C-alpha cells in the first residue's frame, strides 16, 4: 500500500522522466498553440506516455494511491504533469467509481484546454458511465453547466461507446439538442465529432437526427457529421440547410 509520501515520490519520478524528454522549442510552440497559462516542458504525447510507463515500472497503484499520485501531479501547473495525470487515470480507470466524480469534475473544470479535457471526458469518464448509471446525474448537471468545458465533457463522454455501436444515443442527442445552437466552437465541434464517429457504424440514425436540425446546427457541426454519410444523405442535409 502506497502512503502519501510514496505518492509524492512517484509523482517526482514521473516529473523527472518528463523533464528528461523535454524539448524547449516544442514547449514554446505548444504553449502558444494551446494558449496555455501552464508551464510546458515540450514532451510529446507519446513521450509523456512513455515517461509514465517508465516511472511506474514495479509500482502497484490501488485506488487511494492513484488519487494521491494524480493529485500530486496536478497541483503543479505544468501541462505535461497534468497530461501524465490523465494518462494514469486512463490506465487505472477500473479503480475509479462514481464516488470519484467530484474529483474528475474538478480536474475537468481546471483543465481549460481540449488537450486535457478530451482524454478525461472520453477515455476516463466515458467508460465509467457505461458501467454505472449513477453517472447519469453528473452528466446531466455538466450538460447544463456554465463552464463550456464541462458541457463539452458531457458530450464527449458518449464518444467511445457510440463509436463502437453502443452507447446512450438518447442521452447524447438530448444534450446535443440543447446545445446545437450554441456559438462556442468547442461545443459545436464536439457535437459534430460524436455525430461523425457514430455515423461510421450507424449513418441512418445520425442522418435521421441531423436532417430536421440542418438549419439550426452550425457549419462546424454539419461538416463533421456529413463526412461518413452517403452522397444522397449529404445532399439532403445541405438542401435542407439551404432552405431549398
């Protein structure tokens, strides 16, 4: 069982592995691209994952140790440390439950960038919601939250399950209906992303939802959603969108 001191040591080991993979030129460009207020080491996503695996060698994390290491990584405002925390949560998500929803909400709220939010929402929260319906109340609240990153998270939590032919289409479309006329780019993009990936396996279902909303949905949403549809379906949506 890892105590709090051990968690701090493991977080420091991960930090050292991240620093060893730092690329200063990449750090400056990434910080500018993400419009980030965090410090950036310049470690790529694959390098961050490798750093986590390297630092974890021989370490076993139960639930409490996982939360302690994630918290220790997150509290220092460095992008790669927070990305490593997301990676840890994804790797050990089976240790998590709805009792951890408040923690995950805090991390989502503090992320302030798609580069952290999307992994947390789609790859951590999403699979958890598939095994415990108690998450539904949290998603419902996030979908109406003033913070658009939480609203985006409520949408993207459905991404992986819908992509693979499962998922709660009714809940996702209820959220999408409420947000379809939003002007925030990251909401428009998220709706389109989920529609696009769902349509790869179930194009008729997406088409049936999109067609009557063609004029209300943003161009970003429609462009993404149309990509997997048939030519006839695309033409029908674009005609409806033009009001012809």
